[in-house]
């Protein structure tokens, strides 16, 4: 599997990452949703390489990353090199268990398929990675999809902060489950509010 090959390939770089809260990384098989802030294109790789090899992370990835022409439009570099990068990115996301999502429409066919696949993965004890802000440079926003998935599947949420002050510093917070005070037990949980609370918590890590 390409995911595991890349994981092994990146381990020398993982040695440079300062991990705070390493004890909060689950070591056994259980459904978890890793929710992180998003500051750069390497974020999925950096987080994946500090989590166990045995349990791959399926990252939510924008649908544009699965199409070479769409990727080319995202890069400002000139000439043939951006096409080479685009092909590499497409191969990477296609073969590293990424799940395509449409950031422009919450009700699109792509997103319905993504949710079905995600629920299947979590109910089988798998791991999902989601950037709670929805993309790079969207600090302050929060999308409730990860909360809805946690409620539906019983998965724990693992909050992760990638520090802007240091490229090689990551903090892993305490797992959040539905017994946590962030979830409103007096009535129907407000997914949007919970999502904002989780993202605010990540900011403070």
C-alpha cells in the first residue's frame, strides 16, 4: 500500500517533529476522527507520520486535488514543473486513502459518497483526518461534519494543533467523546456550536 510506503519514507523527517501530548495518540484499533487546523499543504503528511503505521488515516481532501488540470490552476509556478507537481499530487492523493470532498456544496453527490465511505471506515474501527476549518487560511471558521460523524458513529475526536510558530511542532490534545462537556446532553447537540468549540480548543493547545 502506497500509504505505508510513504509513511516509512517520511519517518526520518518525523524525528524532527516536536510532539506535545504524544500520550494522547491512540495506539489501539478504535474509531477516531483527527481534527486539526490547516496552515499548509504538508499538514496531512506531518500528522500522519506521528500516528501509528498500523492504522492509516483517511484524509478528507478537496476534489480538485484528484484532477491534474485543477491542481495546475492552484500552483503559480511556471512551465512544465507545475505539471510534474500536479501529476505527483494526483498520484499521491489517489493512492494514500484520501476521500474526495466538495467544499462548495454540502449536498453534492461527491459529499454524500464521502459520508457513506467515512461512516463505513469508522464503524470498522478506522481513522479519519479532517481539517475543521475546511481549508488553508480559513482560521476562525468551523464545519460541523466531524461532529455529526462522531455522533453517528461514536468515534472519539482527537484535536491536533499544527503550530504556526514552528514548522516542526505539533500538539495532540485529550480525546473528546460524547460524554465531554462540549456536547450538550440536555437536548439535541448543536453540531455547529460544538465544532466551533473544538476549533477554539485547538487554538489554545
